[in-house]
């Protein structure tokens, strides 16, 4: 390919004017010094009266400590809200200036921001941009473009993003862990970064935003490979079967989810500055499985889950997220697959894969936007049960008849994850999909850990005496008493498993033990109350929750200390 840069711009401008979705961009390549700056302006989502756009500036001139980008619209477009820049408009003229945290723009460096706007008629891409008064995307008659590939050609993803890579250590979690007595023993472990509300993208309550984490990841990366783990978690009507982690968007707020949450995240991840990172996203925990197990006519149904199944917004939201995030060449999407104690029964298992596939082929997504699946996220299910198997029997009765197993097909996460992967491949997902297992809190060590099989008096005595998972029921999920840190994060630990990961940061609460007023959209769920006697989803057992817990995501010192005490392998 050999085309002049001005010819490329002209072609793109014609396409943009026709569709409103193309780029206005001069790609970086040899001879770039003749172009002082380039601007990539993409209309990402457009409807009858509005649109969202993502803008990336690349500076090829002297490094800057602040910047201001200007353009003018040919039509009646109006910017209504923005992120990662201070945007103002007067008539058709728009100015986007840096925020306090992204003013530095090195030579060759890039910065991205986005906005939502309104329009009527046409929505043409602006014809010209100036950065601090200098016109961008113009080379003044310089050399032809010798670039070997068209802009936007996807990169080649590796089979396993964890293989041969370090994993990002969140400095905020690390500081909390290190401040605890004995916490320095694990404070260097990698954990997930939870983007559980719109405010978390830019940073809320003094916490680091997404760009700050990615910038820190670049520092930790050095000359090797590094994976960053992000939790995408803000669906409309989120967590319909529980209250502790309810979200900020109502059941019908699918457009807000797309434009205010997913689009800004996708714009940041697409910044070329972060192209060298392996970005692992765990997509929308506890969502799609709820459409299988907690909807009518089941006795575990909730009105909220029935609503989300009928309106389709879980399917649409996950599909949209997979599509948008999957367009970024260095992003690896892993979709939530619950855990064995939720979905291991015959009537749940295959149906969940079908539901995930429905989402993975919605809103422009394809199964190729799914790199794998993750199980046990923020849960406590044992990785392996060493002292009994699903094939054991006592006095002619299968362990499946025990109260604990309750006719499940699986007794631990490793066997479940490997089987889930195979079922996904059977149903049309790529044969190379991998699995992640969250082992942050499923160690179940300490003095109460069994050291051998239970007595074969009867099937219940046998299972209860030998099981290392010491919950009252596998349906218990909130701040479980007696839990311990599990296997440390590691790549390729077993067949079909890309990694053991700590996506849920140990020491961060699952939910408050009692109602706590808050502005985070988080309700009070009785499953976090240690006095609660249960519901059909946990076979009416006690909740097993620790007392005095704070809101979900907040630091819970007592839990952290218990997790360290009961770690397996021991610290």
C-alpha cells in the first residue's frame, strides 16, 4: 500500500460524511515528523437524535504539560456530556481541554476522551482539528504513506494472555493489604480492578480511575509482558437475585449502560498508548446465569430476574460489551460462568451455555469476541475436593444423594470449569477458549480442614466429614465465615485452565451485614446477615456470613485476617 496521507484523509472524510461512523485520522508511520499531531475521531454509536464519539489525539511535536483541541461542526451537533476532557461549545465551535490528570502529552504520546452529543439531519465528522492552535492531520506535502497495513487492523491475540506475563498489582489494594498485620505476605499479589459504576472509570472517592490504573500498569510492565484484570460490572438491573451489589442503572437503562459506561471504557482501552498491555476483562458477573436459575417458574425466581429476562437487557448489555471491548485488539473477554454450586445441575448447565451464546451473538458480538469464561468469581467454591468424588457411593447410595451435593454433577470448581469449557466448544464457541478460576477465597485451610475422607456410616456423614468447603450450603456467597485464601494466581495450572486468578480482591466485603445508607446504589441483602435463616436458593440454611461487614467493595479487616489465617496453601 502506498497512498498519500491527504488522499487517505479525503477518502475517509467522504465515508464519514456518508455514514457518520468512519474515522478522521492520519495514521502514525514513517515520515510522521511532518505531521505535528493526528486526531482519530470515531462516531461509535448513533441513533435518530444523538450519538457518542471517541477522540484520540497523538502528539508528534514537543511534549506538552497541557493541551486544548478545537474543531467546528458543519451541522447542528451539540455536545451534551463528556468524559476524560473538559468540553465546551459555542455555536458550532467545540473546545476539549485536558483534565488535571491527563494534561501530560509526550512526543509520540496519545490521549483519548469521549462525549455524547445530539444532532438532527446529518452527523458528519469534522473536517479539521487544531491542537493548541496547530492544524492536525496535515503533512504539508510530505512523503507518501508507506504503512504496511490499514489503520485498525486487529492485532494477533495470544492463546493465553497470562502465559509468560506478569499480572498487574493494584497499588490501592496492595496498600490496604500491607497495612494489615501479616498482610505484606500477600500484598504483592495481582487482583482485579472493579469498574462497578460509571464514577469508577474516572476515579471516585479519591480512588484511581481506569487510566490511572493503565498508566501504572505500563510502569509495572517494564520490557516484559503484563496482563491487567478489569471487572466489567454495571448492567441495567444488575444482580437481580441479590441486593448487596445492586447497581446504579435501572432495568430499562440499556442506552445509559452503552453510552455512559461501556463506550467510555472501550475508548480508553483503545488508546494506542495501552496497546502493549494484555487487558483481561471479566464480563458482567452474576448476570446471565440468573436468567437460567432465578426466573419463573422456578421456586428461586425473583421479580427482578423475571423483568430482566423479559426485557432482554442482560442479553443486549453483555452482547454490546463483548462487541465493543472485543474490537480492541489487546482485550481478552472472559464471560462469567457462575460456579459449580450454582450451575452444576443438569437443568442449569447446558442452558447456561446456551444463554451465554445468545448474548455472545447479540448487539453485533460474535463467539469470537469471547476469549474464555471465568468461574467462582467472588465466590468460595472449593477448587478441588480431595477426599471424595462424584462417583463415590456409601452403602449403595451415590454421594449425589447427600444433602450437601444434592444431585449436583460436580463437587468442585476444577472439574466444573473443565466441563463447562467442553460444553461451550460443543455449542459452537471456538475450540481454543480457556477458563479462569477465581481462587481468592476458596482455600478452606486452617485447623478445621479435614485431613482425610469422612466415615462411611452413611452418605451424609461421608461427604460432610471429608469436604473441605465448610459452608452450610453452596448457595451461601456473602463474607463466609471460615474461608481462606486459595491457590495463588498462576498461569496454565491445569488442562483447559488459562489461570488461577484473584479477581475478587481478598479483604473487600461482599455486602453489608445490615442496612447502610449509601450513594453507590448498594442495597442490603439478608444473605449478608449472620442471623438470616435462608431462602430457597440456599435450601433455607443459615447464611454463614461474618458480622459487622461494610458495604460491598469496602475494606473488611476482620475478613482479611480470617482469610490469611485459613489460607491453603498456608502462608
